[in-house]
C-alpha cells in the first residue's frame, strides 16, 4: 500500500486494465470480481494502522508529515 498524490503520478494499466485510472477513495467505482472485498479489507487495515501511533510513524517521511497523515486518517474515516 502507498499514499500518492494522484496529480503527480499517472495511473497505468495493461491488458485487461488498459483503462486504469485513479479514483477518490471515498467513492470507489464498481469493482470487478472480488476487488470490492479486497479494497474494503485494505481500507480497514489502513484504519487500524492509523489508530496505532507506532504504526503511523512508519508512514511518515520527509514528504509525508504528521499533518498529512492526519488528513489521510480523516479521509479513511469517510470510506464506506
């Protein structure tokens, strides 16, 4: 898992994902196969990590500040 700024990185797919694109994590599109379940589990795992301060520190870097992490935490709380 990673946090990126969608406007700084192009989504790229191949073969059956040629139309790959970024989407708002709070409003995911219809996902094929079991991908909706995979997405939900990933969001829940991120929520748990952001509730644990020692896990949260692992996400911080020169580019990702504690303020950024708190914004991400707020966004994750809005995910269904």
